[in-house]
C-alpha cells in the first residue's frame, strides 16, 4: 500500500493539524489572516474602467467650467 503524503502548513511548512486545517496551529492561522489584512496577499485582477473613465483621458472633473 502506498503511503499518503501529509499536508503541510502554508505558513511554516510543518505538518498540518486537523483542528486548524490547513494550518498547523492557531498562531499560523492568525499570521495568515494578518497578511490578508495588511495587504501582503492580493488577488491579481485586471482593472476595467467604468463608463465615466472611458473617453475622459487625463481630464479631471475639476477641470470643467461651471
């Protein structure tokens, strides 16, 4: 029978614990959450301009006369 590889904690690479899955401890779970809060992690996206931005170029709304 083939042995099953144990999952590792994504923060410290220690074998994970089921209670804190996918982490090995509460500390690593909180460190990971803190990284999301501080912006260390980010999901890449492609910015799509809104209809207001289209055709405005470098003009700013404040440049328009009243």
